[in-house]
C-alpha cells in the first residue's frame, strides 16, 4: 500500500515547467519586437540627423551670403556717396570752366583754361569708373539675392521632407505596434495549438504506457528512469526497453500526421545522470554519457519512421537534478530520460 501511494504521488501533474516555457517564448517574441523597434528608431534618427546637418549647412551658407550682401550693400552705399561727391565736384568744375571761358579774354590765360579742362576730364573719368563699380556691385547684389532665395527654397523643401519623415515615423510606429499585436495573437494561437497536441500526445502515452513502474508525468514532460532503457554506465538500449520505445514511436507517428506543417515542433529527448563521476574511454564525463543516451533514443525513434527534423537530443549530465539529497533514492530519481514536445 505504501508503494502504491508513492507511485500515485509521483504521477501528480506539475504545470509550472509548461508555464515557464510559454512565458520564455513570449519573452523572446517581445525581445524580437523591441529589437525591430530599436533598429527602426536608429534608422529614422540617422535620416533625421542627416537632414538636420544639411539644414545647418544651408543656414550657415545663408548667414554667409547675408553677410556678403550686407558688405555689398555697404559698398554700394559708399560708391553712391562717392559718385554724389564726384558729381558735385564735376558740376563745380564745369561751372568754373564756363566762368573761365567767359572771362578768358579779360583775365584767364590759355594755360589756366587748359588746366581747368584737364581737371574736368579727370573728374568725368573718375565719375565713369565709380558708376561702373556701382553697376557691378548692384549686379553682384542681385546674384546674392538669387542665391539666398534658392537656399530658402531648399530649406523649405528640407522642412517639408522632415515633416513627411516624422509622419512616416509615426505611421511606422503604429504599424509596428499593430504588427506586434498581430504577432502576439498568432503566437498565442500557435502555443495553444501546440499545447493541445502536446496534451493529446501525453494522453496517448499515458494510455499506452499505463502504470508501468519508473515512468511518470511531470508537468509538460514524461520522465523515464534510466534503468528502463540502459544498464549502469551504458548508452546501449536494453532489449526490454524496445517495446516501450515502439509504443512511443507509434504515438508520435500518429501525432506527426495530425500537426499542421506550419507549426514548428520537436520532441526533445533529455538525458540526465546522477552526480557520481564517470571517467571511461567511452564516456570521459557524465555529459558524454547523458548525451549518448539521448542520442540512442533519438536514433531509435528515427529508425522507427519519425522524421529526424522533429527530434532533438540533449545531454544535461548531473547538472539538472530533481532531488538534491545525498542518497541512493535521490540519485536514482535523477538518472532519467525526459521526453518533451516543444517549439523548435
């Protein structure tokens, strides 16, 4: 009676590992979405930064051209002032020349008249040069005005592009959030579907294996004591274990036909040992022993027609114990093979 109660206690269902696996999957999805969001933000920031640099350069050119325009306008004002002075001087000289011509007979000598005419000619030439310089300054000012107008149009275009980029950024964030929601819904649906198939698979295994000793269901996995499949320190399947593996292969083959192709799933076979060290030419450590045992189970299932892409072998050595007590019973519990139907 005590042994019967112990077996019923071993077969209690622990849902915590399944919850942890589902939570881990959701966490991976959130990390993926966050990475996509950060990458999109980085690209948009780079684009906006490049446009800001271009706008800064254009504004610097505008300031430079504005300074040049101010200088040219100051030069033009100075030239106009000089032209006014020269015109006044020329007018005075012309008046003086006329007076001298009128008084030449009475008072002025021919030398004085010629000197006045030379001075008037020189002033006229200087006035012409100043007028040419003023015309050139006006033309340069017109060119600078055109350049400033063109730069302002470029700034307006860049501002419009920045507004469009901001709008696209908002739309991208909205689409990203919508994609995240849709991905979460799709992931939840896939997790629910796989959970349903996992429940069916374990239900079939429970019906097939019955109450065989050394086999129990813990959460979302079946646990087989290593002694069912292997002798001590060996990775060769015992002949007595083959019927149980045949039953597992039959249930898995049926499930393989039922699960849709778009659901990525695998049957993970985990090998575990106790903490007693092993060091043989074949198995230098418990890692090699646990991995070799899980590989032996996987190879046998593949030989029974299960697709290798749906099988995974993992060796954990003594580093994932179920019972940490320092006793033979605890070590026997830790020597085990676990089967888990999970996402790929």
